[in-house]
C-alpha cells in the first residue's frame, strides 16, 4: 500500500521560504505513469492545487503561484519537495502531497488516488 | 484562470437525496472527480470519470454529467455523509488541475 508523508521545517516568518518534503513508501516514485503533486488548504477554506512534477522531471504550476513555487524530486530518497518563496500570512495552510495518474490507461482516470495526511504550515512573525 | 463552481452548502434530512453540482466550461472535454473530506482528514475519492464509483464507496453515491455541469448525488443520505465535497478536473489542455470551491453537506 502506497503511503505519502509530509514533513517540513515548521513555522515560517513572512518573506521567508517555505520548504516541505513528501516521503513516498510502499512504491517507487520512479515507477512511471504518475505525477507527484502539492495541494494546500487554508484554514476553513477549499483545496488549491499548487503544482506537479512528472516522470521526466518536468513541472506544471498553478499560474497564481508559479513565480514563487519550485517542485523537485530526489529519486535516491524516493521523495519530492516543495519550495515556496516570499511567503505571507495568506500562505498559511495545511499542505498535502498526493499522487495523480497521468496515462490514458489509468483505471481511475486522472484523479488523486493517494494523499498524505497533510501538515499545517503557519506563516507568522 | 479556469474555475469550477459549486454551491457553498447543501442541507438534507436523513434518508433524503442530496445533489451537489459543479460547473465549468471544460467539463465537456475533461472528466470530473469528486472527493469527500471530513474534518482533519485528507480528501477521499468517491466518484471518478464523472460517473464511476471506486470500490469501497457505498452504492448511494452516484455521479452524472450534462454539458458543462456534473452532479454528485447521494441517495438515502446518512449522518456519516456529512462532510465537505469537492469536484476536481482540469483545463481544456489537461495541464492545470482545478478544484471547485467545495460544498458543505449538512445532514439535518
């Protein structure tokens, strides 16, 4: 059973960089046919897709965050990471990592089929 | 930017039928997916490819699609169905993922 687990550096001050890692267990991040994603949810609000990294290392980002986001992968550690620069209080949220199938043969289509439990990141001075 | 529109809230009595809509211009071209989220938990997939139900999801959950609107229907609502529900899809090119704003289902 695939499992994803977020971890991070804890509270972040305004204007600093938020850094999170998602460790993948029970399967290989290099198995192919999937993208690895970050999604966030501000307290009491809805889900917002942040971005994806694909098998070949290419990325897609939410246009509203693109200038501040970098998603990378470390295949040797079977994990992927999120960096969000110049944070403000509006970036306070629960951050989820999730897997999404990317091939036409996916039985469940292009849904997010595995999620981490989420980690709350607070931006405060 | 592309958006999916959901009603903020829906209320039903136990045993009744709840319908939650999701509207978006790209829905005729892109499949929609529905997730249920309970407080403090990650979302769980309840409908995929507009109308299909994953294993383990009760038969009372169903999905339908018509033009630019997809609908999640919960028949015979139970107290345990009280949760937030989100639709998810992609823009016309499929590159950018989008979630609806979410609908809070209240079981009266």
